[in-house]
């Protein structure tokens, strides 16, 4: 295991084998977001993107929560600068846009698959960030809720973009308008959660699931993510053209040749990412 530098204690980072792990570390406030968290993502994400040894990225939370979203108690203070001077609406909008890009957009654009591992609650912007991941693994005790309507807010960090793609437009509106508290099992039925694991030994089991995924051909996984991310925004012809490029590139790799040989020899393939 090696450290992944985040520059802050609010977001911990480490690398285990081929898996990079980023963990919200404010358990005393259920891992609510902070300027330190945003700075940590800004520092860590470029390192992850540039490291060919990292095949899978995990985002999780310390303690009993994934992330409770914005720090509601601090929201009034956040409307003012450190000098006590009121910020303009334009400055507040610009700041939020930047924070969203540092987290939700950055996770979406990472070449590696991103797995959100939920030991407990994911609410508000915390749920939005989980939705920005490619897959979500939850403890059976985890709960998810959009939460924004409970504080008279419309939502941020990508909820309006990610949620309809998982559950459909009408169900997404229902979840945002009414903000029900969904159990992990209910969220799985809705298509929000991919895998639910028992609470006992959850962290180790979820990490093992991610390590198992990291044993698959990493170049192929990256192209799969790129293809699916693109597909919702382009025509069928454009999607087919892009698939042809990706397919031929992956089939020219050493990993493809290894997989073919392993299939014939009836043995597990050992992928090198080449």
C-alpha cells in the first residue's frame, strides 16, 4: 500500500495494488463536504488519471457514512467571504461551478472506472457524487436520499443529469421533489445501487469486489467507460464509429492476445495493461 497525496486530512488517499481509494474523512459531521475535500480532489484526481498502474478508483467515506452532502450548519457562513464581505451572486455561482467540476465532472472524466462504496448514508450532494461514479456498492444498512427539497434547494453536483439516466425522468423528479429515505435494497430496485453487501465486514468485502474488477483487462474497461459515457450524447452512427475504433485498438493489445491464449489453454488470464 502507498499513500495518494491529497494535501488535506478531509480527504484521505491511498493506493492498494491496482486500486486507488479516496475517502471522505469528516466522520464527526457524517463526511459533509468542505473546502478541504474539494482541494483534495483537485490534487488527487490528476495523479490518478496519469498513473497507468491504477485500474480502478474507489470513493468512500470514513466511519458510518459515505457523504451527507453540504455542511448545512455552515451554509450561512459560506455566503460570506473570510473578511465578512457579502459575495455577489456571480461569485457564488462561479465558486459552485468550480467545486462541481473538481468532483463530479472529474470523476466522470477519469479514464478508470470509478466505484462509489457506501458504508452508510449518501445524501444531497453526497448522493450526487455517488451517482457520478460508474458503479455503486452499498452496505445493507446504507440509505440514500436526494435531500435538497428538505432544505429548499434545487440540487447540485450533477443530480439532475445523473439520476434520470439511472431511474428515468419521472422517477428522478419524484425522488427530487419528495426526497424519500431509500434503503440500500430499495435503491438497488430503483437502479441507483448496483451491489448490496452485508454490513459485517463490508469495507473489506467491497474492496475485494473492486480488486476483483481490477483483474480484468484495464484498457478494455477504459474504452468501455468512454463508449458508454459518450453514447447518450451522440447518434447511433457516431457511437458505432467510435466502437469500431475502440474495438480494433483493444484487439491489438497484448491483453487481448493473453485473453485469447488463456481461453484456449483453459486458465485465468493475467492482464498487464499493455
